[in-house]
């Protein structure tokens, strides 16, 4: 594995040198918009690539790093009909997705901070090329240390944002009532409270998430009463709670602490960390077995239009 990583770094540095030979002026990395890494490379580890980029002081921490399902070269060669420069197109796509609440603020610098912090694992946008001309943001790739260990679907990004307490909305939830009515709830604001206790020398985690939602669309319903709103809120809360707990179990199975539970335990209970945990490897063993419970409460702020 070490030999493969050394070969990868040598290939990466040779590519930079080869590019410099084709330019009359010094290569200026301050204009770097995005770094694309193939998922096979991400699964082996990004430590060497990150080390190279960190040493280049011109690289901006607000640039993006993304993981691609196919070859990174194919994504860079994409030819979107509305943009002549694919890198700018992809960068704008990520910026807009973040502005609309579809992506967390996972810039390159933020990923480096998470990677360096003990008890926090990072995540990067996960992209896929469609028909050689369009780039789809297909979720998030999440990591353990510097290695990619899994992906989140677009809906699971909403779960991640909810548990992080990101205020921007952006994802919807479909709810059907007993009378045949269909409702599309769109999140408007999210709040999260992560409560950590040490019980019988083991951390116990309870996460309460409150989501303010709008009913964006409804069908097979003539009017909405207060009782109906309460019923929809309860149904949505139960569906979301089940989904949130499923997602967090998947993170535990993959030993990826993307919520930074370890950092919270280390900050709140330093004695427990120094005596019982001691190392990050030991923390992953504890993290995988943690009792983590998520409870979601949805509140409807506004009702929407009827679809006929």
C-alpha cells in the first residue's frame, strides 16, 4: 500500500512538472478552482495529495476538492453546452448547491481542518459524469482519516445537514395521510442539539433535530385543518426519525465520525478520553458500538398550493 501511495504522489508531481513545461510563465495555483480525485484513489488515501497541496501556499482554501465515480480526466473533459470551461461550470454548480442548501460548506480548507482534528472525519462532494457533457452532484463521499469509506445519497445529505444543524433548507420529504392525501414537505430551517453523557463508562449520544418545513405541494386534498397539519407533522417526524437513525448506523458501521462525536467527547470529558480512549484507533472501536439515538421533530410553518 505504501509503495502504491508513493507512486501516486510521484505521478501527481510529475503531472504538475509536465504542465509547467508547457507554459511560458510560472504555474500559478491561486487560480485553482477544483481538484478532482477518482474514487479508487480516494479509497487508497488522500494524505499525499493533500500534503502536496498544503505545501503550495498559493492554493486557496476556498477551492473545491471532489470525488468522481469515473476517471477524473473524463470529468475535466466534459463539455457542458452552457459553459465553455468545465472547471468553472462544476465550481459554480457546487457553489449554487451549497447556496440552495443541497451541500454543506465542504471546501478544501474545511476538509483539511476536519482531517486534522482528532475525533472528526471529513466529507467531499461526490460527482458523476452524464452523457459526457453534464456533471451531476451525486451525493457526498465520507472518510475515515484520509480514506474514503462510503457515500451519502442526495437525501442522506439532508440527514447530514439536519444533524449538523445547518439552517439552510433544500431537501423535501413525501408524506401520505390515511385519507389518501399526498404532501411534499420542504425543509426551511434546521436546528440540532447533540447531548453526550457517560453512562457505565461508555458515551451515550442523543441527537434532537428540529426541522421547520413548508408544505410545498399537496394532492387529493381540498383543505388542510389544524388537526390535519398535526397529523402530517407526526407522520413526517416518524419517517425522518427512522431514516436518520438508519443513516447514523451506516456511519458507525463504516467507522466514519463525520458528526465529530469524538471531538465533542474529548472536549467535554477530557479525563474519560485520556484514561479510556487515549488513541484515535481506540475511539473508532468505541464509536462503532456507541448507543446513538436520533429524534426528529418536524413543524409545518406554511401550507402550500394544491396540485390538481
